[in-house]
C-alpha cells in the first residue's frame, strides 16, 4: 500500500504543470525588451515584455536547460530541476555590438560610480515627446526648472539645474561636445524634434565625470542616439493642439541587412504660433544614420540638420502689464518713449504682450551636424572608440530699430533738404557664420574582474564670423548699402585628455578621474559692443587641471552609499571678453564640488538621496557694474556657494498604480555682494553693499510628483506636478525683484493597441497646466537713479495657461 501511494505521488508530480518566469536585464540592470528565453531541445519559449519579464507555462517536472538570448549580448544558459513554479532571472553581458563608437559609456556614470545622476530611457522619452523642445523632457527631474521665451515650450527654451544657467551645463551627443564654443550654451531651437532620434539621456548633477567640451559647473547631459534595431520599422508620429501647434515626424529603419548593415532616418516639421503674440516658430529637421557592424569593428555615419525661423520674444513682458496695472503701464510708456499707438497696444494686449511688431523680427538659422564613429575590439579586455565631427552653422536675426543713431553703425551724418540727419529708422541683420570640428577618442580596458580604466580626450576647433548689415534705412546712402558695419572673427582651439579608473575591492568601488584641458581663444576685428562699434583684438590661453575622486560602498545588492569630490575650472564666455579690454579681463571660475548619497533599488521601489556642496571661487555674476568699455558684464565674486539635499524616489503601490516624487532643498548664496546702480544725477554709479544675498534664479525648494495609473492593459494615465519656489531676478535678494513661486500640473492619457496591420497604434492627449496657473518662469531686471529716485524695470516671460495637445503614433 505504501509503495502504491509513493508511485501515485511520483506520477502526480510528473504530470503536474509548472511555469518558469523571471526578468532579463543587461549588465547595467536595465530591462531587455524582446529578449528570447527558450528551453534547449524543445520548441518552447517566450519573449520578454516592456518590463523585461517573461513567462513559460505548462511545463512538466524535470531537468531543463534554459537559454536567454538577445542581439548584441552574450547568450546565457542555466540548468534547473523543475519541481514547482520557479523564477529564473538572467543578466546578459554586452558584446561588441553594444560597445560601438556612438555609445556614451566612456562619459556616463553607472550604479557603481560615486556621483549623482538620473537616467531617462527610450520609453520615457517617447511618452513625454509631444513636440516640445528637448529641455521639456527634463522638467520632472530633481532640481530642474525649464523655461520658454514664447510661453509654450516651442522655440527658444532652456533649463537650469540646481539654479545654474545652461552655459555652465556640459552637453554631449554620442560623446561629442554640443555646446557652442563661445557662448557655451546650447540652442535647442536649432535642433527641432531631436528628441525623436534620442535613445536615452543621462543627467549628472554637479561636476560629474570627465567629458568632452567645457567643464560642467551645474550638470552634464549625455545624449545617446541610434538604438540598434534588428528588424525593419517605420514610425509616424503626429501631434497638434493649442496655439496652432503641429508636429509631424516620420522615422524609418531597415533593420539588420545581412547581419552587417543598418540605415535609419527621420524627417520632422514643427510649427506653432506660440503663446505670446507673434512668438511663432517654423522648424524643420532631419536625421540620417548608416552603419556597418563587423565582427570586431563598427563604423557609423550620422548626419542631422535643423532649420529654424522663430519670431523674437526675447524682450519679455513689462511687470505692469503682467499685473494689469494701468497706471504702471502709462508710467512705463512715458519713461521709455512709447508712442500713443504703442501704449494702446500695451494696455490692450494682456499677458501675451510682445514689444516687437515688425513682421520679420525673426531669428533665422541652420545648423548641420556630421559625425563619423569608429570602434574596434582588440580582445575582450581592450577596445577603442574614435569619432570625427563637423558642425556648420549660419544664420542671422533681423530687427527693426526705431530712431536709432546712425553713428552707432559707423556712418557719418547725412544732409537731407539742408538738415543734418543722424537718427533714423532702420532694419539690421546680425549674422553668425561658424564652423566647429574635431575628433574624440577613448581606449577602454577591463580585466573582466574588478578593474576598469578609460583613457580619452579630444581636440576641437571653432571658427566663427560675426558681422552685421543695415539692410534698410530711411536715408540709406547707396554707397553704404549692404556694407558690414561690424566684422569680427573668432578662433578657439579646445583640447583635453582624461584618464579615469574604477577598482572593486570586496564591497568597495574606488573611482579616480583626472582631466587636463587646454584652450587657445582669439578674436580679431570690429564688433558691436553695447551699441558702439569697437576694435577688438584679444587672445587668451588657459590650461586647466580637473581632478575627481570618489568611493562607493555596496551594503547589499539593493543598498549602496557613495561620496565624491571634484574640482572644475571653466573659462569666461565670449560676452565676458568682448565687453572688457585685455587689461580688465575677468578671471576664470573654479568649482569645488562635494557629493554624498544613498541609493536603494528594489523591484517595486527605488530611492536616491544625496547632499551636495558647490563652492565657487571667482564665480561670474551680474552686479550692474559698467566695465572699461561701457558695457554691463559679469564680474567675478570671490565667495559664493550652493548647498542642498535632493531626494528622488518611486513606489509601485499597486500592480496598476505607482508614484514617483522628488524634492530639492537648497541654499544658494553670495557672501558680501556689492551692487552697482546707474546714477544719472552724478553721471556715474552708486555702490550698494548688501552683505550675504541669494544667487539669482536659484529657488530654495523644487518638488515634483507624478502619479501613474494603468486601469486596463495599455491604457496609461499620468498626472505630473511641479512646484518651484520663489526666485530672485538679480543677486540682491530684493523682494520687489522676484519670480513668484508656482505650481503646475500636466495630465497625460494614452492608449496603445495593435490593429489595421500596425504593430502599435497609440492615441494620446495631454492637458498642460491643468489648473490654469498664471505664472512666469524666467525674467530679468534693471534699474537706475534719476532725480534722486530709483526706478526699477522688471520684465517677465509669462507661460501659457491651460492648453492641450493630442497625438497619433503609428508603428509598423
């Protein structure tokens, strides 16, 4: 009887149906979508879903060899004895296909790197990409504030991270520097719909790791393009909504041809009237990439171009117009010489007031990018990557000048009907025609155990022509028409070499990074400096050493702590040199950055917590002081700092409901700030000592909260909320010169399904500024003393109230 019972139990066990489930990730812990998990010798398997999970059902008890496979990664097998349901996870190591020259691994941080960063993956980018400029993909990140001149997120946009302006943020695309060599900013309007060609982004806050281009003084953004697609695809992405905004984008790709070649392309157009009056944009772009994938080498050519025509909304809206203060507007018009017609327009325009009315008050610019990437794997321990790049930019902005001084443009007064004329209406164009090219490289070594080292660097040259024309004037002499009234050439060489390494010992990871950077910058000719034509012949040379070191400790597989210390040096921008003589040249800035943090990463929750201290030596800020050529320019302040804490976390409360949140608390101070105010009564400046003040545009609190709900499969509802605390328009901590705190919410609803032969159809809609908050996220101020009284002029960039976008995304 006992033997019979045992036999029946064994028989029941053998006939029982079990299942195997799990998740497939890469060696960075990221889910691999579309990986194949199969059982050797049987026609049984599954593919991983969007979260990297798989499920194989209806398996009998027994021994199985399970194999996980994904293109670009080494196949991994595991043998198990199945007696009941089991979870088997796989972590696949990348092969050379995933280590191409376009990859940004050499400049990115990973979970062992002791620095502060946030990753944004392709799924999140696609979800957020309704056609607004790329900075709007960053708006939910910690310590980040995005801005828009036109008020709708299309056209001139920007961001500040930890209160630091964009000229101090290092940006690379596939490892190649993107920042303008002179202004050191990135003009995203010149790269329309570039988000549609981005696979992932990493934002490192603080100095971060060494990268090509200028040192990061607030953050670095590493952008990766070209996700390798194995199969042919086509994506048609259309969106449109308020302010006559329309975005059309088409992406196509061949997939792997003969396991060797891929070709990918994108064509886009975005048009919008903008929120402010006449703040229109007409933006066109394309992206084309072709690649060869060999056994040990890859080569890829990327070509992209952006063409933009944007109506200017640079001057902002007067404070009296924002506050609907009729008497204030009348006083403003009187102070600034507005005509009766201009005053009537100011009084009736509402928050969308734009000072410009000339029909072609536009910015016109084209920027073309060419990148050639090459990578070679010597063996499993050694590989190298190199790239050549060239960027061609040219364009102008045109504006109407009312009753402008003819002498400003180097022209002599002219006689009309016996009268000497030295002021008149005119139209001018200011041109920029530049070339930026060079190369980057990195050699990478790993002993496949606990030691990795990268030797990299680059050499780049910028050559830019700055010149201007008067294209029309009331009394334009024929012999002076189309002559350049200023003409200035700038040449900048920028070279760097860096060495960084990580070493694992038990639960510790040691990190060291050192960069040497050399800059040779010269500009020759005449230029328009603060409304005066001046001769400029200057040259400056810098040699910077930027060291970094850190340590991380893995408490266990889910918890770790880290700390790092970094020093960064950064040269002044073109404007700082242009508006000063060689004898009054500003010093370069130095940043000493301490970061320390804690990371928790579980399947249903994550938490990142960090503190930072950013101590500046000779930070360049506006003080109002007039320099030796009569211009307002930035001045070095000896002692300033940023001190803060950042918390970022998420929790999957229910299977279909999750929440993510972040909060940033900071102090941002200048010790012993001195202000200079123009005093017309004494034909000079009044000096005011303020003591310790707040740094401009640096809110003490920034929070974000996102609620994500999926009531049924593939129906996603997200409510994104952002609070930004009060900001000062200048460095005086004066309460009459502030940006008010604001709270905005965006509601996003989308549904995806397969039908009509399409692999995916996504129908979506977004309500921006759901609760119709009337707010401003940027501005500027200036003041002067006249008649013994101080007059203050504040200008703001009002943002759109409640507005909407709809979207239709088709994937083949």
